[in-house]
């Protein structure tokens, strides 16, 4: 059986919303939604959180997943996700071999409870080497900046 590891990239810096990964969304920090989706998967071998923020990494530790301290130079507004994933992959490879990385976007937390496992099953059944998932927008909603606090 192929071994899948999830890597969640969550840097502290944000140009639009300060500390967005730690913001309370429906009763818990935004990052926790993605962590829980991964932990609920039956097909992920392991879950890793990569961040330059000790506060974000603490959320990973509190939730019982592995954490990787990302160097600041890999967590700038101009840093690509690919270089951060590569850093995480090289780190994880020190501990064990795996076949696939499941890249989880913490700022897109709306997932069905089976989305991760269904994607892995689809990849396996079709004998794919990679898979990208997305959702069709059902309605169009535009965020507006407000001085009000939530």
C-alpha cells in the first residue's frame, strides 16, 4: 500500500489578515480545521505542520501532529509553497519513506469529512501520479474590508 503524508503549510505573515491561521473561525483557530480533517483521515500515514510561527506550531503540537520549524527565508510573502513543501519533504525523509504528499491549504477549510480519503482512493484507483482538487463555486460572495471586529 502506498504511504501518504499530509503537509500543512501555515506561515505567520499575511499581507491581508494578520495571524489569519490563528483566527477563531466557528469556535476554533482556522488552522485546527485542516489539522482535524487530516487526523480524521483513515488513509493518511502521518500529518505534518510546517510554519515559521511558534504559535502556529503549538497548535499542531496541541492537536497531536508533527511539526516542522520553517526557516524565515522560506516563509516570506514571495516564498512559493513549492519551496516550503520541498523543505518539509526533506525533513520528513530523515524519519521514514513515503510515496505521496497531500498538500493541505489551511485557508480553505471547507471540506467534506471524506474529501481527503476520497481523493486518495481516486488517485490509487486511477493509478495517477498526482491529483489536484478544487470546488465549483455555487454562489459568488465578495469579502469587504470592515473596521468592525468579529
